[in-house]
């Protein structure tokens, strides 16, 4: 009993000392076996659902881009889905593995790049929402106007978004490292004494640049776009384009609000950890794990919003389903006939190996030849003419084969 109580007290003191540390890479040591199994199971479920949903949306967007010209809004939505797929393929499995282990065993590079990659993808999503809100406002201002945007312009916008999103969380790469603490290898955030003022400024500016300003800007554009839809509802003549612009605005606004609500607890944890003082309590481990699960759940909720609220996606999905069913029709059992019940097809019925057009051509040719024979049979021939032609055909053709016909002409004149 004494050994057990001493071990429990050591674990408590170790947990209290660990609670003051700033962990990185998703590493969160916990003595509870339930947390080490529940959190990875939730992350795996989110990865499966989100990957299937994002794959459906990406397929629909690529199919629509293949059929027509690339659209700026569709390209930005595709960028959101690609960021979600990157999070689900590379970041969420690392978090699930880190939560399931008590010791960091994923190496130095994963420790350095895990937080940076996750926040770069999330920042790219946040900036993309601002760009798609601006494009939605441009479309709602004049839905009937077709704006043609060059592929280079779309590529430059996407490249600028990812470049800025990669630079914003770059200090996390430099501050994250692997350290041995209390005989255990951990992934921690260690800020040198020289860079403490910079880290304090970074802890305040990064949420402002990656979350607050993009959400405020996107809300401003969405409100203006919705106002344009309401104003032009009684003036415009093309009601279909007006309804599509309103549905697009509501769908993208729902996407932005859902992402902001699910991402907000992660920023609460961020500010709490980065500005933790010695006298203040540390955030509970369960709250930190819950905020991570909510943040990754955005990648599963976004494709569901697209598939459920977008009429255009529904139409494209129905068209793809029809195309798949036409390309692979179901085989019916009535086409298969047993060998004992084989019947000889009638003469006039076309066989699969003999096209109907060829049969029709042969019928036409046979009719034409029969008509010619009947016409020849109907025309009477006179007996004198028939005898003349028979004599001409049976007469020897000496004159035709004579090489010197002029000498025979002289002999004929002498005879006469």
C-alpha cells in the first residue's frame, strides 16, 4: 500500500510539473488510458469521414472544371478541400499517434514541423475564406455577368495564399524541439531568453492575423453580398441567377461561421498556453484534447455543407451517378438463355453480329435487281431483230482480226 501511494504521489507531482510545460507536435502525456484511446479513435473517425467527403467534393469540382472554364469560386473551394485533405492525411494521424503514447517517438523532424504544418493549413483555409467571400460579393453584385478569369490569375491567388499561410506560423518551427525531461523524451516549445519578447508578440499577433482579421473581413463581404441579393430580388429579371447567388452566399456564410465556431476553442487554448504565468493554472489536458478534436472536425464538416446546401453540387452529383450507371448498366438475367432452349431466330430478324442497316441495304438491292429483271421480261423483242442479232453474233469475225484490211477492200471491188 505504501509503495502504491508513493507511486501515485510521484505521478501527481510529475503531472503537475508536466502541466507547466509547453508541449508541441500534439504530444500530451496523460496517465489516463481512456484519454489515450478515446482521442485517437475520434481522430481516426474524423479522418475517414472527412477524407470520403472531401474526395467527393474534389471529384465534382474537377469534373465541372473539365467540362467548362475554371471558376474562381470553384478554385477557392477546391483549395479549401485540398487543405482539409492535407490535414487529414498528414497532421491528424500524427496527433492520434502522439496522444496514444506516453513518450515522444516520432523523431526530431516531425516535432519541428507538426505544429507549423497544421497551422499553415489552417491559416490557408482562413485566408481562402476571405478570398471566396470577396468572390461571392463580386458574383452577387451582378449574377448575370460572366466574369472570365485567366488561369494564371487563379494560380497566383492560390500561390499567394499558401505563401502567406506558410510564413505566419514559421516561429513554431524554430521554437519546437525534442528534449529529455524527467528521463522521458518529449516534444516541447522552448523559447530562448533572447526571443522571449518576440514570442510574446507572436503569441498575440498570430491569432489576430490568422483568425480574427480573416473572420471579420469575410463577414464584411458576406454581409454585403447578402445585402446585394436582397436588394436585387425585386429588380432583376433573371430570377434563376439571383436564387443561385443567394444560395451560394448562404452556403459560404454557413461554412465560415461553422469553421469559426469550431476553431475558436483552439485559439482559447493557444492564448492560455502561450501567455501562461507561474501563478496562473494550466489548461486541463482534457480541454486541450477536445479543442484539437473540434479543430480537425472542421475538415469533415466542410464537405458535408457543400454536398447538402449546394444545388449545383447536387446536380453534378446526379449527373455523375447517371453517367456511372449508363457506363456500367446492370446485367439482366433475361438475356442469358440456356443451351437446351435455344431457338432458331427467324430469317428476317437481324442478329447482333449483323447490323440492321446492312440487312436493309441487301433488301433494297434485291428489290432493285428484281425490278430490273421484271422490266426486262416485260419488254417484247421482235423475231426479225432477234434473228439479225443472232446471225451477227454467230458470224466469224474475220474483218475485225484482219491486219491488212485495205487489200481485201481492193479484191472486193474487183469481184464487183
